[in-house]
């Protein structure tokens, strides 16, 4: 991936095309796949990579420079993971990837059926290895084992993480072709050129809470157009991304996105919190995660938030027995529904400034677990605070 667009994308399964999200307006035409060029340039270009850690191959020269690319994102009904699809390799095959914001690299399982004529392992001390900030080089061959994707002589490697299996592993860095959507007209190029020539190191994520509707990831500059020609950046609030702690295993800073949370209020009333748990300097803090299906809170914060939420919800709303993994659930027939989802107490997360806050309405604070029950969509982190 691109530096600054940190995201470990793990292969889920290499088939079943993901339904694309069509984004149209008066200014933007429907997005299309950008495809292989008619001419080829053998010059090797730099890009980000990663077991196989994927980089890209070089393609044709072009004067067309689109500003925004996007990926349609679906929510898997079983794992509740958010997934996107790209076309990868030569010949192209659809690959479903799990969105993992904390990861450093785009990676795929290259030991099972990885066939591509544009595959190329990154050699020790090459540009690809330097871009990945890795000095790990190795020879995975034993005896007369045949070379194959993920197993080559004098190749460089990176530490990759599988959040679903909760393991760290070593992945060979490689380059190969892949394709994604873009806005306006057809673009024929590759991600190395996107990185080096023009693509802004920005991204935006809008994840759907429903398995029936797609979310979207924007890569590059605005506008970030949604249905109806609405630019999502117009009404966004801004808060700084904080530096993350040091990762001893990877010998570099953790690739997590932390933000400053100063308070939590429900229906305008502040929730009493242990502020130490909100401080990144004191080994607390708040990070943005895409692999956890629900917001996870430290025990004392979780207890305070659930208590305040129950106190703020209308008296006619009946509590019902909890449904795992939740502990605070209600009779759905007692809660009205508006254009903002369930008519629930408004939760405001105070950020880095007094008047800057993140508002969570009933559409995201409550989850429907069955026809009769909705639950507060927060879970307890069952560890010591």
C-alpha cells in the first residue's frame, strides 16, 4: 500500500466478485477499473509492499492523473470483518481482502495457488525493502526445494500480523500488478506510479454497520463523493492523529491511529471517567480500529457508560436479558425509529478541543440482534484497566 495509507489487507478468498458501490454526481462519472496499458515500460518503480507482502509491477507511461481512487467495502455476515476486493496478478483474479487499519502492509497467502507472470520477489537491500523499512533478509530454501512465491533466495521479509488468528509471521516482500477503482475516466497505470507521481497520501473510510449496504474507502484527494453528489468532507470534524507507542517486535512505532478523547457525555451529561485511561502518555489512550466489530471499552469506562445510558433512555423502554457479547439490551418495540436510526440517547465523545466532539446517534449506538432485542453496541475489554 501507500505510506500514510497504512492498512494490512489479508486475503479472505480469491473469488466471488464484491458488488461495487456506484458513486455518481453531476461532476463525477461512474468509476471504472483501470486496466493494463497498451505499452509497457520495463523500468522498475518504487512502491509499498509486503507474506507475500504485495508491491506492484511497472506499467505504461500516461499523462492522465486521477486524484481519487476508491474501494467498495462489504461487511462479512459471519466474521463481521470489513472486506474489499481488488484485481491482482497476471492474469488478473479477484481477491477479497480484510481491512485492517493497524497493519503496515497489503499481504496475501502466496503458498496456495499464487500464479502470476508479473510476480517478482524483492531482493535484499532493494528499493522495495527500503520502502518497507526492513533489514530482514533470508534464504528460505532447504536443500533442493524449488523456488516459489513466498520462498526465494536472498529475499527480504517483513513482520506481518493476522488479526483474525492473532499471530505474527514473516512475509516475503514482492511486486505484482493489481487494479482498483478510480473516479472520472479510465486510468491505465499502477500503484507505484500513483505513489511517486501524484497520489496524495490521504484516505477516508466510511464503514457500514449493515451487511446489506456497502461502505467505501477513498484514497487520495477530495472530493469524497457519496450517493446524490454529496461530498463527505464538507461536514467532517477534524482531530489530530497522535503518535503511537514503540513496537519492540517490529523495531519501530506501532502503526495505530490514536486520537485524544477528553470526555464522554450522554444527553449532555458528562460520564465520570478515570482520565488516566484516556492518556496515551500513561499507557492508556483511544485508537481507531477496523478489526473489532464493536467499540471496546476498559472495564471502569464501560460500566460508567452503560450505567449513564440506561439512566438516560426513556422510562418506557424495557430492559431485557443480555445477548452475547453485549450486556445492556432493550425491547426493540419500545424504541421509536427516526431518520437517524433508533431514537436513543445521544453520545458525544469530547476530542482535543472543548467544542470538538464526535456525536454517536442511535443508528450506531444500538445494534439489532433479533426482531425483539436491540443492544448497546459497546463491549467490555475484559483485562485489567
